[in-house]
């Protein structure tokens, strides 16, 4: 949109405002400003510049917050949760009436017409991949946060959670990859990830009984974090607090696929069959390079409105996504509708609603499994298979989810390469 703000000489040293409206789900705002920097006149054949014009630039959000300010030397600024122009906040962009603050430092006689071109980019559902479980030098990892962020970017990841043992860091904004805060509550009775936790654990991490453990987990949840029970069936550090605790997700896939992960998946599936709605999460538990410890192995994929911290965390909480064994592993999407519109993973629809799964990055010999609380349908992929689309109706099921298995090398048994969250039926 293009706007013009007329500033008179009488407004010199004042701060005129230009209002513009930002809709919901804005991802980025770009503001470009132009105006004559001098009053020009013709004198004896010469174009003479006199009476300079100097207009500074600032942005104010609907709640009256100063989002940032720049001098007259810049004619373009942008703001976004993913990073902003120097001097401007990198934060969520609230809907409502925003204001350009025109700092009228020097205005020529006769005033000046200042032109603004304001472009608002809105969010849209997209697929992002990342890792929900990593460690740095702040606990027992091998790399600094900066190095880990660069490694994630080079691996093609969109997001990364830092989950050091019993301590929280505040990640800066990195270009090209969204780094989110978190912590792995580490106790001899088990580990839990508090994804999105941005403050130190309340009190001491040494909780001495189940009541104290529940209170800590509830506090993390109430603060906005997603509470995930990590590697619950790991023989070295199993979850021993029991499952009658407040949690939002279960890490069903930790590191490479193994028997302990299969046990976690079986437990999760049983809870789904019992009517519970629990988000499945996958994370590498990355500490350092190694044969069984690669970053984003497995890789968590989410369908989110943007790569902002808030949108990534919200998608994880909803269970809107799937786990694949590598960042370039197979992918899945789901097409479904309810009375409110499109339904994605983690959402619900009436029983008997058509559900369409779309699988990509397949390989010949892959086996797709469509799983409900009552049955499992197996679909074999022929040689040369690259993608597959299948529509089904489940009139009596509580949920449907999908898995994919693949034989990695001749002579080896098939192993999971993909696991989706569920579509639930009401």
C-alpha cells in the first residue's frame, strides 16, 4: 500500500504519525520512505539545492510500544519475528493500527510530501523441519550455541531447540534458522523436556517426591512451555515418575530407531486407543558428532504458519506434524475438513469424514501403514515409487495415523522411517 504524509513547516521538530492497519497473522512489515531531500530552484541556469529536508523514521505497534527507530539515512526498514532491521525489535507483529512516526527534524518552507510504501506479508501454512532435543557446552554437549546454530543451518534445518540439562539459555535471533529456548529437566527418576521454557526452573531441580515433580511440570506448562517426557523407556534413564503427571507430549523417537523407541511408540499408541490425545515428538538428543548421534536424526517436521518461535512451538503443541528419520527423509501431509475448515495433524473431525494422506520422498519397497485403534492397513510401494495419495473413511475409529518402514540395505529388517501424529475423530 502507498501512503502520503504531508508535513508542514509548522510541524518541524514534532513527530507526526501515519496510521496503517496490519491484519492478523502478519509475518513481516516492510516500510520504504521517499521524499525530496532538498528544496531545489533554478538560478541562472543552475539547479540549486537549499533548505534540506530531514525526516527520521520509527514504528509504533498498536499497544503503543516503540518497535524501533532509525535516522533519516535509511529509506527502508523491516520488522519480523525472524529478524528485523538494526534498531528494530524482532518480535511477533500484533494485528491492529500501527503508526509510522515521522521525526520532522528539518522541514523546508512550504512543507514536504513524504511517500511511504508499506508491504505486509501474511503467514501461510508451510512445512518446517528441525530438532527438538540438543545439548551445548552449557551442559554436556561438544559445541557452543552459535556453532550448533550454524551446524543446523548448514544441515538445512529451519528450527532448533536448545535443551541443556537443568539450565536455560536465551538464544539470540540467528539468520536462517530459528533457535528456541528449552531445558531438559534431568533427574535420576527420568528426563523431561520443557520446550519453549525461557526462565530458570522454579526452585531446585532435585525434586524429592511425586508431588514436587508434578508441581514443577505443571509450573513449566503454565508458563507456556511444552512438557515432553523424554526417552521414557530408555534402559539407562527411563521415566520412573509414572505417567500420571502433567505432560503435553511424548518423545517416542529419540536418536536412531531402536527397541526402546518401539516401546515408547507402543505405549503412545495404547494411550491413543484409550482416548487420550498426546502429541508425538522426535529428537536427536544431540551432544556431539558420532555414528549414532547425528543432528536431526530423527527430524521433527511441523506444519506452521511461519518460522517464528511462537508458531513453531504452537505447531508442536498441537501435534501438527510428523517425525522422519532424516531431514531429507520421507514426508507426509493430510487433507481433511471439519465445519471450521481444513484439519491438519493433531486436529479433529467428525467420524466418517474423508481423510487423504499424501506421502512424498518414497522409495520402492517402502511399506505405508494406516493405523487406527481398530485396524492397520498395509500398502506396499512398487519399484520407482516417489509419492502416493490415498483417501479413506473411518466411520468408527477414534483416530488415524500413519507410519512408513523401509529396508535400508539388503539383508536388514525393515525399520521405521516416518511416523505421523493423528487425526482424531469426534
